[in-house]
C-alpha cells in the first residue's frame, strides 16, 4: 500500500458521477467518474498538484486541501476520517496488545438471552457467549466473519442479506486499515481475500468506508431456520480497537422463541470458557 492516499483518491473519484456535482453528464469519458481536472478545479487546486497527490509524489496535503477533496468527492464522516488518517500517517507502530476486562467477559456470558460477540478489526471472533457461538458455529470459517462472508461455501446461504453484509464488511475493513497498529494484519487479510475472492476484490477497489454501529441481520440458520435480529455495537474502553456486538429479538416474538430453542438444542455442545485477561492477550 505504498500509495494508499493516491489509490484512495482515484477510487473515490471514479465513484462520483458528473451529475452528482452539478456537471453536465455528456461527453466522452475514458474512465468512469470525474476527471482529474474536474476534481482539481472544484477543490481549488492546480491540476499538477492534484495529479501529484494521486501519483504519490505529494504526500503531505494540508487539512484545508483534505477538507476540499472530501467535499468534492462527497465523503461521509467515516470516509473523511479515513482520508485524514491515511494522509497523515506517522512512523510504524508495534502491534497493539489489548487486554479484556474480566467483568466484560463475565457480562458477555451473563447475556443468556442475547447472542454476543467481541471481534477484532480483522473480524476474528475473539470472545462469544453461548448463543453467539451457536449462531455462527458449524461453518468452515466460523471464527472469522470476513472469511465466512467471502470464502465459506455456506456464506451466501447463511446470510439472507448477503449483499448488504458483504458491503459492510469490506467498508469496515477499509475504515480499520487507517490504524497503523493493526494495518499489517489487516493488509494480510485483504491480500488473502483479494486473491481468493473475486467479489471481495471488486468491492475493495471501490474504496468505500463505513463503520456501522447498528443494523439488522437476516440469517438462515441450519438448526432453527430464518432468524431476523437487530444488533448494536460498542467499543470497550479498555480495548477500543475491539467491537462488542449484541443481538436481540423482540421479546415474546417468534424470533425470540427460536433463539431460546437454539440455546436449548446446543446446550449439550461444550463451550470454550472465555479467557481472562491474564490468560489471553489479544493482538
């Protein structure tokens, strides 16, 4: 990722239609989206300067330049944060080491009616309670949600809203990749998925950035059938790079009954005890 900023600018420029920024749509265009000179003009930059940004020959744009580019390229808040992060990267930092609070682990396990997971930026499932394991268990890639979506043979069947989930996974990986402490591991995952999944490769090239904090999951579970769940995500204060994801079904609903059934049917399966902080350090 030697020219991360330039690659990102080119990808986002290709995703903006002329009519999106009040330019006439006509004319012959060799590439999709806006031309370099159009972006430069609307951002108040010279074409030469903007070209050097895309080619990686200029790597220190000012905040005002980045704000102008974010406006022209129609970047949302998450995408703007990503743009500033990759444009102002400091020296390499060692991999982050996080410790999970014993109270947090006990709390996760105490939620017997709600599936709960803790995942890292690579979408590895670090910790899950019983229902969390029951929902995602039984797949070839049950331990990593990104691989489950793009590499697991059952992924497209398991996720009834697979297209939305795939887009969210890719955009969240892109958002996390701006953190230098986890960048190396993430880029290894991106390399693997790019080689092994054409769908991931196409979506990654769009350079979309999003950190989704709530939503709905529509699953087709092999034991209890269709599950429609809502979820919220939180970042633990002691390990802000991790994400706690809690699912729920409306109390007394058919989906709530299915979760109860799933918990009962999988109760005989051995649970791996959640590791306490002095037993597991999360990289």
